[in-house]
């Protein structure tokens, strides 16, 4: 039994997106619980990849391949997971701020967060401040993740934080920031609830803020 | 043989230019607008940038075509104007420098992720680069600079696309590396050795690195390039990492700092020295002064 789950985790880590659906089906046929396949197979593999990525043992293409495999596996599992069992541990609204069209970093964080079991509402790039806040309310998200690659668009992050405060949502919604020119100091300066240097650390940060351990 | 390559073969060190975007923003480009749209709407602005760098001593002036591939222009609905946008950029620089500097046609990343990890077919990316390269070369660019690449597959497609337009146009190719505890890698996991081998095979005449987090690492990167290739090297460094002070973006590495470090880059075997994010015409002057020492 354990071997099947290990196989799934291993296939996910190597980005074997063509075979993983078959492996998940085999695990289901052998009587394994969907939730166990998700947690001990797919998510286990994703967390290994996440750690390797943080240590620079693997790089962006490996993470993207793992995410592709994750989706292929989830397609089989999703209809069988319901209610409490969906594995969703929180909702994050994410996007690249207004005026900025760079989305590789943001996409990577989305993938890793999704892999860690969060529901992601990806607003894309060039997103105005109010769209972030509106989406967070609509989807009942507890976290907004902001990305910027341009030094000139970083001030947009402050606008989103100000809007969360203006609407009296600061006890419900946490705003976190990231991107190449963003730093811990900048995050503190603009009153963000958190900053992460890379996608793997973003997952740790979101888990802390969402109080998931 | 192109005069550009002759000069490098004679071991002349050439000075490239510095940042383009920040100057354009200071002259009125708006956040979220397509920088390359200026090539048609405001070529005078491009001429001003070119003049500033020419006066500062640049031997190589880049065109405002970093996002001038049709795949990139498509994001603004401007892909059907690829030819005119790239042509206008070359002409604006040429009108300023004549033959006093080399016009370098900038080719930046496509913004797409290639299959299998992404969703874009390599043929689509190749065709996009080819269309841009063709327009730049037809308009009289002296050299093409494929720059800020992180994916070696995409970088090679770009170099091959340029080469397919012209058997002898000089091609420079730069990639952006990050420091990790295991050495320098691009975000896509490309090593300097791999960049040297694959870019040369694809047809690049000059290889090197741009952007990054400042000159200290660039000197180390240059030494590493020299270990793995005999090709002339180009380094275009950021002026350090951006910081915010009182809401303003600052870069810590000054023109004087650039001046002081030029010698180290030459010792590492670099032939073309310029700047990237955070650098100004003053940094280019600094490079020129450093060369005289």
C-alpha cells in the first residue's frame, strides 16, 4: 500500500504528468482513501519539490512539471473528494499589481500554494487595488498576495494595504508581498502583514498567517 | 566581416549603454503603457536617450525593442505593427549616432513558457523572434543583442532565429544569473557552463550576463564565463539591488563604484561593459573613466 503512495509522490517529483493519473487510479482501485492519496501521495511530493526548490536543488521547470502532474492527479481525485475532504485549507487571492505585467513569480507562488492545499484565486497581472479587495471579500479569502517586479509599481502595494484598512478589513484579511525588488524592509515600511523571499517561503508564510500547521 | 567583430578581435574594450526604461519613465512614459509604442508615437524621446548615452561615451547603443517581439507586443494588441515598431527604434538611434556608435537591436524574452513545462510550442517562439530579428536587421542594426534570458532553450531559439535571418550579423546573448549556495544559476536552472556551450552552438558571437544584483557578483560571473568559453564577453550589471528609501527607489552602486570596478571586469576577460537596471549616463561615464586608468 505504502509503495503506491510513494510511487505517486515520486512521479509527481519527476513531473511525470502522463502516468500519474493511472497511478492515482491504481491506488483508488486498491482501496486507498482519496484523502490519503492526496495528502500522502500528491501533496507529499509537492512538499518535497518545494523544499528542493528552496534549496536550489531543483528549479522553476521542475516545479512547473510537478504542478502539471499535481493537476493531472487531482483531476482523478477531485470528483471523489467532498466537503471537509477536499484538502482545501484556506483561500488566497493573488495577482501582480497594477501597471506591472510580470507574472512568472506570481504564477510560481500560486502553483506552490495550490500544491500545499490552498484554494487560489489568481487575478492575473496589471490588477487594480480595488479588484484585489473585492475578490478577497467575494471569495472569503483571508490572504491577499501581491507581486511586483518593477520598482516603479511597488507603491501600488501600499494602495492595496490602505484599502484593506479603509474598509475595516484588516482583522480579516492579511496582505503579503513579494517580487524581485521587494524586501522585508519595504514590506514593513508599507505595513504589509508579511514578506517572502521566494515561493517556498511564501508557502510557509501563508500557512503561518492562515494558522495552518 | 562586420566592423563590430573586427574591433572585438583587435581586443578593443567597448562601452555599452545603461538603463533605458528608467530614462523613458523620467521623460513621461506611463506605468502600464507599452514602452515600444513610443517608437511610433515619440521617437524624439528615443533620440534623447540615445544622445545622452552617446555623449556619455557609449560605443554601443541599444534600441528600445526589448519587448518588440510579436508575442510580447500582442499583450498590447500591437503585434501587427512589429515591423514598423522595430524599424522606428533602429532609425531613431541611427539618426543620433550615425556611424559613431554601433546600433544594437535588443531582443528580450518572449514572456512565454515553452513546452513541456509551459504551454507554448518552440516553433511559435522561434517565429516570433525571427520576425523581430528580420525587422531589426533590415532596418540596419549593426548587432543583435538577445538579452535577459533565463531559459536556455528560449535563448537558443532566439539566437537561431536571428542567425536564420543573417549568416553573419554579430549576435550577443546574455542571461541573468542568481547566486545560490551551489553557484550561479538562472531561475530556470541554467548554469554558466551550459550557457557558454549552448549559446555558442546556437550561433552567438558574444556571450555574457546582464541584470543581476550588482558588480561584485558580475565579476565572479565573468570569471566563470571565461573558464568555459573563448568567445568575447559582455557584462551589463545592475547598479546593485534596488532599495526603497522614503518611498523612492534607490540603487547603491554609484558611477564612481562602476569606475573602480571596470579594471576587475577587464582582468576577468570582458570585452563589452555596460549597465542594466539603475544605471545612468553617469555610470557609463564612470565605465569610460575606469577604462583610462
